[in-house]
C-alpha cells in the first residue's frame, strides 16, 4: 500500500534519512521517497498507516 504524509518539520536531507531509517526499521522492504521542499513523504509499504505514523513520530517528526 502507498501512504503519503506531509511532514512540516522535515527540513533537510538528514531529516529525510532519519524518517527513511525509522520506516525501514518496521518494514525493511519499504520504498520511501521524501521531498524536503514540499515536505511530502511517500511510502510504499506492507505496514499499516498507524504503525508507520508511530515510527515517524518516534523518530521525532509530526506526520499529517
């Protein structure tokens, strides 16, 4: 399933990397695309949306 979030506090490539690592920790096969300019994160994963959101929050970001 493909999920899309706006992450307003994602400011740089290091933020995108942190989010990618957090999602990969729960689904190593996930494909993550993060655009720091638009603050959009697109994730293709088998994990459910709640689990993915929790992983991003635990990494220190606020997905919407």
